[in-house]
């Protein structure tokens, strides 16, 4: 049986699995070069676990007594370690706080429900005794969705990982009823017993849950074929302080406002999703990822768009801009002498064909289906890509991507050890705006980083395409300004998010609103949209039990960090 | 310029266009035979327009004075005719009431906004002066969405037809910003100027609007290719009593709860959709509809499902059961001697091939795209259909369907003239439940009709298929029990709707909740779902200005009609 472990209290990945820097020997030299790092000996590891400051737990004894009435002792935990691993998600501010021993955001208690009744009774007890419940899946969210906003009420982290079963599969209708706490690998393993797959593979796949995906409107790497998570939900159950919201297993309906969509994206503010009936698919017989090299980003975008127009969409198309392409190359595992020699030959060939490696862009494209489908898709897509000047690099760069695709989130920890901040901001826009937005947001972000006096690195990839547009995923990095790391980060983050909004895009394509994107919620969904969400919240959770402070527009949690001179409570606690 | 006319005050279609019974000479003989009609001379036309009883209009002079401040006299109408054509939609109870001169549901006033400001100011005035606003598109709804539920407040029907422009088209992203009051043909004509189509062709296409489609989660005949209307909405604007809810033109987002989905399906209860940015598509170069004859309904369903499994879905697949197949044959235009002879030859051939015409089922399948696409789709689909025992009847039955596809709603009026009730109930379910539900619901419906002492006719077609399931559209007819017509209808309607719910399906796939389906809303979306919707309503429309009484579970509006002996107010008014 797959057992989901907690991630490291201070960073990404399992406690016992470190990031193997030796497997990526080109990464740090590349980072040093592009970021202008001169001092070699930077080494800033996290503080030791004993040095982490943890607020004394608020213990509401009557509430606890009620929880103990129907749950075993091992379902109710308040150990230091449990509180630490549930303190935050894995956003950059989260990592920074934990590395620096600031765990003030930790919950007072962790509850592990094993069935819907446990969830219901925990929420009832919380409502009755004015406590707070923050649903916790894998804790992988990077937008601050798990940020504690209350210091005076008892906060319970409701960790869903024990609710992990595939409850029923309808092989004829290709639907599966699944408990929400299941992690990606466990879910795929259970479904594979039926020859099925959900087809949802976000970067966080190893460390995130079905319920988390639904509550944040997640997108997997193969969304072009299987859709975003909201496209896969057929029915669900969500426990709210007002009772259980439950919908029917029907493909489509006209039953008024679609209440599935009140639960999808609710980010824990209305209740806890306990199970969902999902669209599943037969596992593909065959699967292959090819690399394509384009002359520049613009021609790669045109090729992607043309694939969509021709309804010839592979299950994944991930187009890197020139910066991300260079990073990908630097991230590659060390290669054999032979392979190095072949690379040199390939390079000469490409230069002859007119490729300029400062501008060239790598696209990774996955074909899947029957063997015949894969061959046919590859032929069709290659023909389109060729027309836009691309060269098919074959399956080897695909294999390299497949073997490292879940490693990217480790890079932040690796770089933070070396005094470098790196993070991401992503959005989506219509096709006519993809290139203008890319240029504007990249430039704005670079400028914002330069304003802090260091050299910026900004890269971008596009990995989700739709009939009307696509996502844009910006990655950025810079040397930290010691003592002002978070102000520096928040300035950059604020500028890039504002750039998205100013240029007609959305605050996030698949990372949720959380805390980091709250200041732009009103711009994104209009004041009346915000009012509507507050109204649902008021109706289902009048006691504000569920994840308070989220989906309510506010700049407070970020403003606090931006103030100069460390007046802010959190900063002063740290200094 | 296309000008949308009002439909007949008493029935379907333009005032000046009657149903040409001569074009369907087989229809009445077929109906008489299957319904056991013995008396030839039944003739029950609607009352004359002068005989229609209309409640004296409530006039709220201060509210009216405010409307006149910013609208011209021709935008504010209270003539008898205007009130009559806005009294109801075209549900069976609506037709029955109007035919019998009962227009108590008529609004007191009709307002024709010409821009969003007109809408906003009308709703503000209504909110300030405690009046009611019922948004009105084409008035084609058959679920009682336009039913007046208030007799003491002034009710304004907000007729959107003057807001009919395509405001902007982004040909690169294939999106179009469109005013919500545009009718189907007008919209397609405007889009065709850009070489584009929305691809939404419901049976009501000639007489319904974009805003109405969105507010009721409509489905068009080609939904298998273009999606249901909720799949096409990219952004929208909705004027509510709390202000304008507006969303961004982005393909996908993770900005919390998707507020587009609070507006879609809101059935006029939260506000008025004034415009939407829709996904559009290049017009198909080529298009062809073929008929296929299956041995029975079950094998047709299996073939449809197999097409979905193989991701080989034509833009339309409409499978009739044997009853609906017989009706289609009876509905055909008169044919030439030659064609009759050919039909006889075909029949003999099919009998030789083992077809039993009491069980055989007609499927109509539309292929569209480039000429090559059409040929390829036709080849693939035909191969699947053949494997399930079908015979390709070629494009002639397709042509017959195409020429009459918008005529079906006229049949109810034609039959009511002859003392026959006919109506529809439709739903959706997962593939594993399609056949069991079909059998159960058809049997329950037939039994319910028999209980009123007459011979039932029940037919079914399936015309929207999804990865996980399909819609089921039941049509039923019977001789009216004079003096108890509505009790008889409501008994049948209630039984079939309850059968849908009891067998795991939904209250409607694309006709909305309205009044007719309100009693099943709680079963469908759960009490907490109902509570959530009430909370949104309370937040955006605290004065209950917008279409009151809708999306609030209630059996009252139907109970009234079911009482025995004509005690009910409406019934006694009619007697």
C-alpha cells in the first residue's frame, strides 16, 4: 500500500529524499552565470528543527473533548512535528519562514479524519466552539492557501490523507468515485488496477491530493487531452458547517446554478471536499515524448496555436522560451562522452539550419493512445511544427524531461541554500494576447528585480492550450538582498501580478488565489463577484470556521511584509 | 437587418406563420391511430384575443416616472398585446392558459432596454420601489421560467431583444463579445460576416436568445462538437441589484470559485446577463446529415457510445427509439410516386436483412468540417454503426430532418387544436444507466397516462452524448380528459420527473428548473446546494427583485393545479 509521507518541514519533497545536485551538475554554474553570483561560498541552510519558534498551542478543551468522543487518539495530534509540517504550504514565503525558524502560522492541532462522519463532526465541533478548520491535502500549495489568519481561535489542520480509497468504478461510464485525500501516485496505482487513469499530473503530483486539486482548480501536464481538474469533476460531496452538499452523477444538467462549481475552487473556505466522482480514461497503450527545437518563442507559439486550430492536440505541449530552454539544458543529467559528441554534431547541424541558440526554444510534446494513434499524432504534429521552422529532436530530450519532471520544485530549496530566490507566477490569456502579455510581463518582472539592485533571470513556458488561448508560466530568480529577502520577493511578485491584470489576463491559471493573489481578486472577478462569494460563505459558514481570510480581497497579509524597517509583527519576531 | 418578432400570443412560432399541416399529411392519421382517437371532428382552437382575461395592471407611478427619466416612450410598453405576449413562456401549462384566455400571469409592464445602462437603471428603480423584474429573451422556455409568482408588486418583463449586436470579434482567439438579447438567426447572420459560427442550434433556435440560453444552460443540436452553452462562455456581464458582475476574457483560470458559473443557469433570479464573450468557430466548409437504421434502440445506443469511446463524434447524433422513429416517418413531407416506390424497395431490402419495423430505430448523424473531414468522419462512423447492425440510409432522410428540424415545437399546438396533449421531459444519465433509465421512465410515464383512462404514446430520443453518459429526451402524448387536462398532464409530468430522480438522473438536461421542475430541485442538488443558492440570491438581490419564486424549491405552483374539483383559483377563474 502506498503511504503518503509528509514533506520536509522546511522544503519540498519527502523528508528522506534530498535533491541530488550531482545529477544536475550544470545547474549551479548556469545560475551563477546568469545571476552574476560572485561569492562561491554562500551556504544558507535552514535552521535546525529545535530552533524553530512555535507559538504555544491554543487548546479549547471542550472542543477537544468532543473530538475525542468519536475519534481515536491517533487521529488527533498536537506534537511539535505534526504542527510544523502543517504550518504552511510550500510558497516562497512559507519556505523562507520555515528555513528561518518562524512557524507562527502553525495550527494548534492536526486532525486526521478517516471518513465523512469524522469530517462532519470536526466541523460541527469547530462551529460550536468557535474554532477554525483549515483543510490540508498534501500541503503543496504555493499561493498561501494554508495561511493561518487567526491568532485567537483554536486552529485545526484537517489532514485528509487517510481518506484515500477509490470507492467505486463504473467501467462502462468511465467514472470513479474517489475519496478526496488520495495522493496522485496512490490514486493512479488504484486506478491502474482497473486499466484506468485520471490523467491529472500536475508538477506537484507526488505530494498533492484529489481534494486539493479540486479546491484550487489545478491543471495537470496533460490537460490538453484530459482537461483541467474542473473539467473532470462529475459529482462531489463537500461537508460544510451547514451540512453536506452533494451532487448527482450525471454528465450534464440544467438544474439551475451548477453547485459543483461552488465547491470547485472554493479553497477550503466553504467546507471540505470528502469525495468526488471523476471522469476517468482507459490507460493509453503507448506514450512518447519528443523534443522540438523552434527558431524562437513566437514561432513555437504559432505552431501550438495551429495544432489547436487543426484539432490535432497532443496530450502535452510544453514550449519553453529561450531562457527556460537554457535552464532545461543546464538541468539535464550528466551525459556520456558519446552523447556529448552527438550533441556537438546536432548543434553544428542546427547552426547550419539557421538556429541561434540564444533565441532557440525547446518544445516537449507527448503523444499517447494506441500505437497507431501515437504514430499518427506524431506525424501530424511534426508536419505542423516543421512548417513553423522546427526540428524534431526525437524522443531523447523527451526521456530526459520525463525522468526529471517532478524535480523542478526542488530547485527553489537548492537555490535558497545558496542565497538565491526563485519563484513562479502564472496566468492565462487569449491567443491574440499571448505574445504581448509575455513581453510586457517578462519586462515588468525583470525591471522589478533590477530595482532591488540585482541581476534578474526570467523565463517562461506555455504548457496548457485551449481553443481560445493558453497559459503563460513565468519563472524568475535573483540573488537575495540579505535582510530584505521578502520585501524584494514581494515587490517582484506584486509587479508581475499587476502586469497580468493590467494586460487583461487572470491572477492565476492553476495555482489558486490563496494569500499571494488576494490583492488582485477584485480586479479579476469584479466587486460584485467578490460580493457573491462572500454571500455563499455567509450562507454556508456563518461562523467563519472554514479557512478564514481566504477569497476575501485583502492586501493586509502581504502589506505586513512590505513595510520598511521591520515594524511588522512577523518580521520583528524574526529579527 | 433581422428583426425578431414576437411569437403568437397563444402558441409557437411567428404570428404570421402557421403550422402547415398539409406538409405533414401523415401526422394526424398516425396520432389518431396510436392514441385511439375515434371522434374525427374534434376542433378546439384558442379563444379569440379579445376574450383573454388580463388582470388590471399594477402601476407604480414613481417607479414609472424614474424609468421615463432615461428611456424613450417606445421602450416602456403596457399595451394589452405587449402584456399578452410576455405573459408566459411556451410550456404546456402556458399554452393551455393562453388558449383558454387565462393571462393572469401577464406582467404589468414591458421594458425594452437598449444598452446595459438601461438594464441597470431599470433594476435599480425596481429595487428602490419594490417592483419585480423578469428577464425575457425569446419567451421560448417550456419549464415555466417566466412564471409570475407575485400578484401584489408591479412586475416588469425586461425584453432584451433590442440588445442584439455582436460587439467585437477576435478572429485569432476565436472569441466574440455579443449582446445577450440577440436571437439565434440574427447572431449566426452577424457571425457569418466573419466566417464564424457559435455552433449553438437548439430546437428553439429561431425564437430564443443568447442570454436565455446561458441563463438556462441550453444545449444545441450540435453540442457533441461545440459543447453545451456553459462550455462556450468565456466571460460575461450580468447586471444585478448589487451592481454589475463582470468576468475577464481568459480561457481558464484558478481565481477561486468560478463566478461565471454563478450567472450561467441562474434563470433570471440574480440579475440580467447583458453580454457574453463566447467561443466561436470557423464555419464548416461542408456539412452532411445521414440517416442510419438500427435493429433496435439498444444497438443504436451501443453504437453512439462506441463513437464516444473512439473519440469519433460527429457534430450531431440523434437516435430515435422505435416510437420516435415511427413519428418521424409520419412527420415526413409527402413524397413523390418514385420516392414511394424506392421506399418500398428499401423496405423489402431491410426486411430481408432482418429489420422488424416495430423495433427499428432511426439515427440522424451530421458530419461537418472540410470536405475531407466529412468523408473521413462518415467512413469512421459508418464502420462503427455497421458493426452494430445498422444500415446507412444515405443523406435523404438527413435532408428531410434538416428541412423540418425547427418545426417540432409546432406539433403541440396542432394537437391541442384536436384535443390531444403532447409534451416532453428530458434528463441525462451515465452510460451504464441509459437503458435501465429509458425502460423505467418510459414505463412509468405510460402507466401514469393510462391511469387517466386514455391510451399513452411515449417516445424517446438521445441527442447529446458525453464521455460519461448521454441525455434522454422523452416525448409523450394522449387524448385530453376534458375539464381535467392540466391535472392529467401534471400527473404524467410528476411521475416521469420522479422516475428520473428515483433512477439517479437529473431533473433536466437542458430545459432549466423553472416552475415545472422546482419540486425536484432539492433531490437534485441537495438541501445544502439549495441553501447555497439562496445565499447568493440574498447577497446579490436582497429585495427579491429578480424573477422571484424561481430556484427556490416549492411544489406550490403545481399543487394548485392538481387539486380536485376546480377549487384552485386559476382553475375556477377558467371554469
